[in-house]
């Protein structure tokens, strides 16, 4: 996508993340863009939560890193068939080099093992792996908060997986203790595959509600 200085330049098929206070975040897909309006398909929850003339915060990610942030005003809708909103255009768009990081409260079973980066270079056999059980209780595409009954306070890195909507997502990251007495730790992801990141983000946006 070329430099975005107007919503008129957003192409069909683009995904826009929008935020409405009191509702939370949702994802919409552009289906048409003319000089007079931007049309996007929305889900049922968002369709019922918005009213004409209301404004929402919006942003679109580009190049997997940067984002453009702007506002959208709802000016019409299709009430039968596909759920489609019509928004007025805006020329007031700001570019940011960092994406917003949204965190959702969850409870996802998490099986993992601890390792030292030096061990991975030497090779780890299945006999050396000790698995731990826990749960992810906070999740973003950059980090997670986990809770476990096992003592992992002396370890620095972990690797494991969670299952989201039937898809296995691998989590690898550096561990930082938040509350050892309650077995709560923060995990900062390292080198998350873009495919896994997309699964995480889609899940987080579909889960997050205020």
C-alpha cells in the first residue's frame, strides 16, 4: 500500500481495526471505496452496537509493523443481507511506526518446557525435556501472562503451545516473574511466526470486549 493520506486510498479487501468506547475492538473489511463513502462488512455484534453519526477510532496495519490511525463516522448501513456500514471519508490520518498492543483476559491451557538457549544449540533430546502444565491468563501478540503450580522461577526461557480455534500456536519467549507466590509469570515472545501472530490477533480481537 502506498502512503496513506486519505481514507479514499484504502483498497477493497483491506482490514481495518476499529474501537468504540464501551464496546471495545472489532475488525471490519473494506468492500467498496468511492469519492463519497467507504463501505465495509462488519460482524453482527458491531452492527448492533453502532448508531448513525457516531464516530469510532480506526487503524490499519501496513508492512506488518507500521499503522495508520484515523477516525471514521458512520453515515449509513445496509440492514438486510450482508451487514455493511458506510463511513464518511477523512483526510486526518496519522502514521505510527508501532502497532497498538491489545491484551485480552483469557484462560487457555498451556503445556510447555523450560530451556537454556545454549542447550538448543547443542540439541535437546526428548528424554531431557520436562513438561509443565499451566494456563495463559492474559494474551497479546507480543507477550502473555501465564499461571502454573510448578516452580519455574529459576528458568529464563520457555517453549510450548496453545490451541486457538482448533489451530496450534507455538509460544517461545523469555520468562519474567510477576508473582512467584501465586505462580504468575510474564512471557515476552521471541520470533513469533507471522502466521501464528495472525491467529493470535484474530482471536484477541474477537475476544476483547469492554
